[in-house]
C-alpha cells in the first residue's frame, strides 16, 4: 500500500491557491493593468525624452546633469555590455556603454520609482 504523507501538504497548498485565485482576479478590474500601461506609453510619447542612440554628452547637453548617476552594471563579457543609468526628476535614461538604449518615466505605476534601491 502506498502512503501519501508527502503529497498531503502539496494538495493542501494547491487547494489554497485555487481558492485564492478568484479573489486575486477580482482585485484588479479586467483590462485595468493594460489601461495603465497604455497611459504610461502615451505619456512617454508626449514627453521630450532622450531618444535611442544619443551619446551621454548629448543627453547631458540637452537635459542637463542628472540628479544621480547610478552604478554601472554588466561589462563582465561581450554578451553583457556595461549598462549605465542616469536618474532625472521625471525619467531614467539607460545607456549601453555611452549610448541611450531607453528612457522611461519615473512613475509610481512602474517598478522604477527608486532605482538606487537596487544598487
């Protein structure tokens, strides 16, 4: 006869997760997250953010000195180039080596509200 002593906790966890799923689904209205993302993208398009390909010198000339320059990441191999991040009051600019690869709004809707926290 097979004993199921090890599978009992797994069954209990699956049952608990299944009962919590409908509650999580009701917590966020349908399409709400999509709407927030669309509004954020539209706001970024309206703003004058540094565009891809600009150099660090061009960004500093056009938008001034950043509030802070965060520690570079990567650079340990050719597949992982150095990524620099500059924090401005309303946006963050990401550089690969010394060229802009992306600029994003610094909003509570994103996960980039405190980029220094990940340093």
